[in-house]
DNA sequence: GCCAACGTTGGC
DNA sequence: GCCAACGTTGGC
């Protein structure tokens, strides 16, 4: 079963907030490669919840996919920061998935920790210039991150 | 189809 | 706030 890593700015949605909400829509992805990964997700697949653009970027916990990709409503909402004037109900290029909370780590596994860990050298997150917000994680990488908790 | 200009991401 | 790196746009 594939594993994933998804980035979120904690100001928008943090792992702790997902824990409180139990479930949330993962929307606003506006990059085609990331969207294609969203579309390939299956129910019950797990992902690392990564906090980006914050004081301590890193992996904060684990979530699970509960609903596979469907047209992202935020693209159609003029009040949304993710609004896309080119999208319509008939033709919406963007996708969202629904996720649920699984686990919050006792502490953030920050970038320095990830970079120094064995077995994570190929993780797209750690590649120079990588900006993908949704990416696959190999089973070995998944285990390597879990070992850092 | 090329590519310069621009906007965005995201760590620091 | 800075800036490197990337994706997208749009003229040609």
C-alpha cells in the first residue's frame, strides 16, 4: 500500500487541529503533479502530516485518506484563497480528498532530524528545490521516519 | 515550441 | 525580509 507525505501550513491546518476535528477536507492543491498524486490515492492509505512555512518545519503526525479525489469546491468559491476563475462545475481541474486524524507525534520531526536520518536521502521533500506539496513515500522511508519518533 | 518575465513556495 | 528554485504565463 502506498504511503504519502502532504504539506500544510499549520496556520491553515495543523496536525493538532486535524486531531480536534477528526476529519477534514484536503483542498487548495494547485500544482498538477501534486494533484495527480492526490488522484492516485486510495481509501485507507496513510500520509505524513508535514508542517511547512512555519517556525519549525517538519513532520507532525499521521493521517489517513478516507475519501478519494473529487472536484475541489474551493476552486469554485470566489471568497476562497484557492479560487480559480478558469474552473467550473462542469470542468474543474482541481481535486480534493478527505482525510482523518491518526496520530500526533510527541514532538515535531524537524528537517535537520530528517536529513540526518539514514534511508531518507531520496525523499522528495529533502531534494534541493523540491516544492511538491503532495508526494509518495517509499515503505522503507515510512519506516525510517517512524523510527525517529 | 521557445524562453523571458513573473509569481509562488518555503527554508532560513 | 531575503532569496534560490521552481512552475506558469504569454509574446513571438
